C-alpha cells in the first residue's frame, strides 16, 4: 500500500511539474525573448511610427540598439555574449562579415516582397544573389552648399573644395574612407585604391585642404549647415535631404568626377534568436507603402521600386537623390580592402587630420 501511495504521489508531483513547465513555456515568452526582435541599426534610421505599427500588427516587440560606424557594429557583434536578430551594415562590411562567417544565409522561401525591389540594387558584388542581405537604403556622398554664401553654379568638382575662397568654411564628414576617398577621386582615382603612394598623396592633399576645414563632424553636419555655420559640407545624401527640408538655401551636388554610392542592407547575425520575428520584420519593411514612409522620414533613397509610387514626386525628380543611369555609372561602391589596407587608410587619415 505504501508503495502504491508513493507511486501515486510521485505521479501527482510529475503532473504538477509538467504543468508548471507548460505554463512557463506558454506565458514566459517575453522573458525568453521569443516575442522580441533585437534590431541593431544606425541612429535615427527608421521611422518610429513604423516600429509601433509593426509591433501592433504582429505582437512582436522591437528592441532597438544603435551604432555610429560599421566598425563599431562589427566589434559589438563579435563580442562574446551579445545577440542581435537583425543588423544594418553597409556594403563593404557585409562582404567582410560574410568572409568572417558571421551571418546566417537567408531563407528566401520565408521572404515576401523581393519582387518589389529594383533589380539594379540586387545581386551586387558584396553579396552575390543576395544570399545574406536585403536592400534597406542607398545613397551617395556629395557636397552640401549654401547658395546664399557660394556660387553653386561654379561648384561642380571635388577639386573646388580647395579654393581659397572657402577658407574656414568647409565641414567634412569624419570618416577615413570618405575623406581620403574624395581626395582620391579629385584626381580621378578609385575609392578603393590600394596604392600606398596614392594614399599618401591623398593625405598630403587633405593637409593642403585643412585651412578650409572648419571641422570634422558626423550627424551634426545637417544642424550646422541649417544654422549657416559653414558654407559647404561633404556629407551623405540623406543628411543633405534632412537639412534641405529646414533651409531653402541648401543644395546637394554630386561632383563630376563621381562619388561613392553606398548600400545599407538588412542581415541576420549568427547570434540571432528570433528568426520568425526576423522574417516578419523583413516582410513588413518590404511592403511598398512601408518602404515609402520610411524613405520620406529618413531622407534616403529607397531600393523598393514600387515604393516610388507613394513618394513625393518633387523628391523623385531631384537628380541629387535619384540620379539617372549616366550618373550612377560614375559612382563607386566601397569594397572590403582587407585589414592591412584599412589600417593604412585609418592611419593616414589620422595623420591628415592632425596636419603636417
């Protein structure tokens, strides 16, 4: 009898344990992160209203973390113990992350909306066949000018930045590839030049430019240009667009030598925990009306061709933000140059900023 009672009590205890485990699994989703999608993105790089809409439609919660450079993003994801479901690196960094085996290949069967994307922005060299990434935004690097302070009709080349009339009146985006890049392109060289002699020459050219440079800054450029703290700035098209919304005197120019065309894409780090949520978010962002709303909020160009039907025609007809094919053919992507050459770029850039 005692054995029967003991067995009965053991069964009851097991039932209670299993019931408790079932309750934890069913009601502890949020604690385990199953309804949270962790998005690692650039600062102010998505319309907050879209995050709210996605959460209301799907029941998932977006946990939003930001970075200020591709290199910072890479270092964070490489840290042991960090976990992100989605990240938004740029073209050359995606290539490096693929080489480092840091990304999960996409399951295209779970993706809805790829047909909305412009084929010009698919199957690019940094990610053939889009095995690992989905286009998010694209844009260019150019010159933002205040037409009250400069004659923009005479501002057509990177070489114009060296004119003495711009002394202490130029803001530069604080980035090694960007600054050395336009110095290289001013001499009709590649943004991805690996020739150390050419890179040192670019450094020397930035030394010559320093009397004109008011400061090396980042996101603050648009604020300073609206406040007329400088006449010129080298910055990205989206930053220029945001500044132009607040000032009628600002104009964005892509120099005749060409410039950088960049792509920021959605990728899935290997540390991702919520793949269902990831694909729900990707499919949401691929909807044309969503892509259009995001583009108009951020100011960058969308790779979603169907979204163009929802965007202000005045913006679409501005060749600075949606350049024609002839201009696009003159633009160049940053490539992953390898660690050794990137160190050279960074070191020479630091030397350029410090002066002779």
